[in-house]
C-alpha cells in the first residue's frame, strides 16, 4: 500500500500526538481538567496533542487552513485546503482510563475530504484513506460489512449526555432501532465508531449533535471502504448538519427508515 506524501505527513502528526496521549494516559490522574460546558471536559492532554498536530501539519503545508477542536481556526492563504482535526476524540473515555479514544485528522480540498487518518494510540490501530485509493487498517484494505438485514446488524450510536438538548428525540430513535437490530453499541469516540463501520465491525452507525472534527475523517474512511454516509434526513451534508447515518447501502437505507418511523399517537 503506497501512501502519498500528504498522507505520510498526517500519519506522522498522528504518531507524534499518539505518543503524547499514551504518556498522559499513563498518568491520567495528574492531568489538569476543565469543563467547557456541562458534561464536556477538556484536559492538558487534548491541548498538547492539538499543538503537536497543528505544528507538524502547518510546518509541512504552511498555506493550508486549520480547524481543530481546541484552538482558534486558521484561515489558509491557499483558499482550497483545510486540515480538520480532533486531537483527542473520546476525552471522557480517556479521563476514565478507558482505552478507547482516537486522533482524527482529515484534509479537505475545495470542500471535499480527500485524505483521512484515525488512530487509536491505546491499540496501535491506524485507519487511513485517500480519495480513490481505498481505506486501510494498518496495511489491510477495508471493506464495510456485507450484511443486508437490520436483524443481523450491530449498530453503533452516540447517546446524548448532560447539557445536550436532544434527549427526547434520541430516545424515540433508540427505541425504534433497538427493536430491529441484533445489537446496539455506544463506544464513546465518534471517529472510531465510523472507522469501525469502515472496517465492517459495526454494520451501521447514527448520531446527532456532532462537529466537523468528529466525522470528517470517518466519512472518507467509510466511502473508501464501499459504504454510504448521509445526514439524518438522507442529505449529503453531515458535516454542516452534525448528524450522520452510515452503513453499507442496504443498512444505511434501512436505518434511515427506522429513524424516521412515525411515533404512534403523534
Ligand atoms: C465526543 C465523542 C463522542 C460523541 C460526542 C463527541 P470528544 O468527542 O466523539 O463519542 O458522542 O458527541 O463530542 O469531545 O471526546 O472529542
Ligand atoms: Ca470535546
Ligand atoms: Ca470529538
Ligand atoms: Ca476532542
């Protein structure tokens, strides 16, 4: 599997941040933690990882824009390219010592995601994709799962937490999905959830209330693994809308239908 120079830059940045996160994960009880809002934590580890990634990416491509969760956006002079970065996706898992978190780095060109890296430093799993070049887990080419029926499917999701407004809508959706599928999983890192769909581990996934850095890389991973991604209304704007429904063509469609099933008596 040959990686482009740009993808190599992204992988190097992820490795650097990964080393830093792995060190901090070893002494998580000593980290300074603050709240951005109810249930929304950020730590020194998030900020340090973002700084490392930002320096590495901007050193390699100084004219590109940069959108990261933990620092101010840079509008690039080049106008066409933008990095979209979540330096630590799954902060809550990280702070609780749960080894399921990731670094997510995407490159956008003229509004399209063209390269993606999602890496879990706790398991050494590196997911990569380039537009038209396929998706990979380490050196293995990925393909979404082939299951066609929801009754056989394991579906990932993201449950809202304290401070998030959509609990009611979510519970209705969850009730409908639970009644149709073989299993529902809530792992706690959206970028890895999407990488798991690309790898065929999850048959499908849905969540609302996400931000571009949670999903930019995962969207390309899924498309390059032969899967389908839409927003919750079936449109092509998950990054703008912050909602996502994903799977192979059968599961995405079936999941979309279940999520939009009318509520009896309404
Ligand atoms: C969160 C995770 C989580 C999702 C939240 C995100 P963060 O990202 O991806 O799975 O449910 O909506 O905010 O804050 O840990 O980077
Ligand atoms: Ca966060
Ligand atoms: Ca995130
Ligand atoms: Ca984050």
